[in-house]
C-alpha cells in the first residue's frame, strides 16, 4: 500500500484518536 506522506499523517492521527477511545 503506497500512500502519500500527508495522507499517511492523517491516517496516523485518526488511528491515535481511535486508540485513545
């Protein structure tokens, strides 16, 4: 899976938020 840097950062943030929940 090749995703651009900005998209990856966005996904990373979403992952972090879900992890906190």
